[in-house]
């Protein structure tokens, strides 16, 4: 599932919409595909049943039984059913529609609020796997998945938090869900995951934040939650493998005056200048875009950038961008929610 992400910025009549990336191995954002867990311990009979269901058309009857088991009085039966459903949805894309149509969405959402960490994690990850199907996104949101997923971001296991971030990303691909997700309290929790999570957690948080912050009110929430500090720190750490991801999130936020002020306060200017001097070509390009936004309407910021010695490398990078052929992509537009 490839998605293209473009950074759009207009300067002196020039649109830098050709600064883009796709989700291949070197892409700036993780693709947040279905859960990357291994298989789970099951009895031999259960394993045989699951393998047969994944490999044949036997899945319909099994799915219906598993959906029934989700509402069992036995927590172990619930765990087993949720685990098998998450794997069926992970391994066979067509099962994602079948599972949703069998009525699994509401009971799975209920499991996300379970006090049992493993049961909650299975519920979150099953919802993530179902959300990979476009047909399921609207149904998941209308069935009330957003608030429980946000809660899992707060109290879930490390894997549960990562998968909740990915599920919210998938739901945010419907524009109307972005505001609802932001208003449900997701943004500060994603900022916390960006700052304190492991590498996968940081990747998943940055991906979700990039999508959600195309909406102005979510940009404001992110800045108020202190996002600039972890973004600057990650951009400054070339060993983190997070320079591109952090810079792209920052480029979305930099249209806000309060974001630009926070960027300067957190020491972002020398970090951006260093990226232009020693970063990869893509890193240089997005750093130029951010600095152009920073300098566009502030003499103070332009002076600070100049004092950091940015003019020669910035000029070199900007000239390289201007030498590129103008993009013929008329669909590339600036953030319309500003």
C-alpha cells in the first residue's frame, strides 16, 4: 500500500510540491500496515483450524463462531477469539470485510476498554487490521472506535499503543475523522509516544501526527502539547533515523506563528542549518522549506538564520530546488484548512 506524501510551500511564486516521498523502504514514514507481531501460542487443534481458515474458504463459519466467542463469559475464550480474528484479518485481506460484516466491530471495540492488557492489545490490533480495508473505516468510526483507541494510547501495552496510533492513522484517512480524533485527546498522547516510545513507537506517532496535523486545530493542539521539543531533538540526532520523519511533521506545523516561535525557542534554527550543511538531499530540501516559512514574515528570524551561517548552504540548496522543472501536478495544493 503505497501512499504519497507531499510538502507544499509557495515562495516567490514557486510551488515546492515536488518535495515528496513514497512509502518504500527508504520512505520518511512507516506504512503502519497490519500488526508486525509473530504468531501466538495455540493448541495444535486451534493452530490447524486457523491455518486451514487462512488458506481456504473455511473462514466464514470460523469467523462467525469467533465473533460469538468475543462476547463469551470466559476471558480466555475472548482472548483466543480476538487473537484469531486479528490473525485472520492480518493474513487474508478479504477476511477484513468478512469479519466486519459478521458483526465483529462492536465487540472488538468493547475489548479495547478491557482491564486485561493482553485482551486489550488483541482488540486494538484486530481493529488496526480491519482498518486497513477502506470499506471498514467509516463503520469503525461510526461504531465508536476512536475514543477507545485514544484510551489505549494512554494505558495500553507498548505494542497496544503503537497499534492504536496506526489504527488512528488509518481512520484519519477519512478527512471528517481528523477533527474527531483530535478532539478525543489523541494529539498530546501521540506527542508523548513520539518523545518516549521506542523506534517503532516514534515512527508510528510521527506518521499519525503528520496526517492529523493537516487540520489547523490539531496543529495548535500539537504545539500546545510541546511537540517542537521532541521534533527538534530527533532532527538533531542523525543516528535516530528520525530526521526525515520529524522534519516532515515540522514542515506541516511551521505555518502556525506559535509553532515557529516554539521552533526558535527549542533551538531549531541551528539544527535546520546543520541539516542543510550535512543532511541527505531530501533532508536538505525539507529543511529549506521550513526555514523559508520561518523567515517569510519575520526580520528577527531572518537575522537569526543569517547569524547561524545559513546563507551559503541555504542559497545553494534553494538554487538547486529552483533549477528543477516546474511540477505539472495541478492537484498539489497547500493546506486548505489554514
